[in-house]
C-alpha cells in the first residue's frame, strides 16, 4: 500500500528520528479559501464560475486545469482582489478579502507574487528595475535591493540581463523576468498563470524545479495554471528534501509514498469537477477529464 508524503516548511521527520525519511504533514490551515464563489461577464451575462468552493493549505501547490475560458485566470484575479465576485466569499489566511477596502487589499498583495500570463513588464524600466519594483513598494532599504534582485535573477538564469530593457528581451527572457519579479522578496503565496509558456524545455524544467523547491523547502503556497499534462506529471511526482547532514536531494515519488502537497483542481462549465491528488486524476472516468489526457 502506498504511504502518503506531505512536505512542510523547513522540517523533516529526520530531524526528530535521525533517520532518512519524508517530511512531516502539512498543517491544515487554509491560505486560500473560496466559498460558493460565482462571477459573470459580458452582456448578456455569461456565468464563468458557478458557486465554486475549494481550499489551498499552507505549503500546498494547487494545479488548475480546464479548457480555455473555464475561469482559471479568473480565479487568480479573484484571489488577489483584482476582481470581485458576484456572490460568495474569498479568504486569504483567514481574512475575507471580499469584505476589504482597496487599500487593505493593496497591502495584502505585497505578500503575494504573481506571474501574469501576459508578463506585463514596465517597458520604460530595466530588467533589474522591474524586479526591484515590488521591493521598493514594500519599503526595502535601497542598499538591500540590489543584492536581492541579483540573487533572484540568478535563480531564473538572467544575471546577464540585469541592465537590459524589455524591448531587448526574447519572449523567454521576458517570461523569466516576470517570474523573477513574482519571486523577489520571498512571498508566502505565489500565483503562476501559465508560467512556462514561451520557455524552452530546459528553462521550463529549471523554473518548475524552482517552484518545487519553494514549495518543499520553504513552505510557499502556490496555484499553477497549465494545460500541459507533462508539466502536471512533473510537478506532482517530484520533490526536494534535505537530509540530516544538510544535503539537498531532488527525488521522484516511488512505490513507498506519494505526494499530497500537490493537488489538481479542474474546472469545466463553471464548476469544480475534480479536486484531489494526481493519482486519482489519471484514473478518473469523467469525460471532461478523459479528453484532457493523452
């Protein structure tokens, strides 16, 4: 029988037992919670989300799937208050953002990193200035900003682009700049809207591993939109752990355990049709799910 593996923040079972093993279970505290959320667009109104409910707990990665127009990006925008639902409630760390003022939501966003589908870089700012923008908004001391920006650009392989302008970047470099801007300043929640779009496979794997490292070693909560099943399999079957002697291991789940800190949420026709682990997803018989699978 397969044993569950749940990865938590800077803690492994080996710290208590002295033996190698998977980290301890996640604390069941929702970072994101949607309760009966509905929203419509267009005239006449078209209901994009219809009374959807789900939770994402501390340190979890939730992979959002669904056909084009199913509301995946809408969920991300609702999560950070860029959109307000017609009905229902949305909570971040127990705070109801649907009851907040715009000023309160702006403060909350400072702790959230977002990779928008369209990159949305400031065209008049350099790569470094685009990445530094959030830090300056958060009140970082100027002497600390450069080091943090350079560190983050190194993570996405863009150290050489520090002084470049957006007009000088390739599509893949622009995407990595947007990812660096989302990661800078150690946000506790990161929302990825198709983050690997336009990236070559090698860089895509590098970004995926970076997201998993944040998930597994730092307890960063995230939502990740994709329609690529290879991405889903990779994110849901690999993990990082640190051994008792400080070594960092990147491993694939095996017969002894499965990841439970990465789950799939699939939308269709405005509703949540699946919310669970990938093992259950691959064997699901729902026709909406079957048409997504290769």
